[in-house]
């Protein structure tokens, strides 16, 4: 909800929009409603100290993954990193986001199929609940992307196809 303020803070802290464009986009455009409608994220880099920050206001473009923010907040887990609790999206939602992201890029990278296969193969450890995955996918109108992801993982890596994906 504070993406414009976060973006301004990054710019004031020496981060630059990445990738650099020629001609560069004006700060006014980068903070315009048009920019926020067209994009779902903005990457910033800093040379010293080295850093990359991917600032998101949506998980994926709305036409790829039309999931509302309140639905994302309902699907959050807490993990501990360096003795701090950090909220992350659940494995169920992560599976859907991975499938939508790879579909957006037409599955160009084998790594994306591997990620899906690894999640399927580690489903017990990750607490994947296929009923929740199916419900979230249906709500977000991305069930075909998720089913394709499951079948690709099976075809390439031999991963088990969840029952809901077999039926689709």
C-alpha cells in the first residue's frame, strides 16, 4: 500500500531503476498511476554497497494472476531467519505463483519445471495441500496453468501428478 513511498525512499537512498532505459524514465512517470497499472514490480540496484531490491505491489500482473491482496494475506506462513520472524507466502500459494510466472514466460527455462517438480516431490515437507492449491487456482482463474505445471513436471522429471490435475 506504500509502494510510492518505498520507491521514493529507494531512489533517495541511491538505488537506481533497473534495467536502465535509454532515455531513462522520469521519476514522475515511475511514480505515476499509469506506471503502477502497467507494471507489478520495480527492480532497483545499487552499486556500493551492492544491492538489488525487487519492489512488488502485485505478485504477478493482474491479467496473469488476478489474486487480491487480502487472499495473499490469508495464505502466509511465518519462518525464522537470523532469529527474526518473517512472513512469506505459503507453499500452496507459492506453487500457484511459480506456475503463473513460468506460464507468463512460456516455460522458457527448465529451472521453472524443476522448481515445480521439486515442490511436488517435497509436498509432505512443504505441507502442500492440493485441495487448497486447487481452490486458490480456481479463485484466481489459473487452474489450467497449475495443471500444465504438474504435467510438465511429470513429463520431464517423473513427478507424481496430483489427483486434481489428473482429472483436469
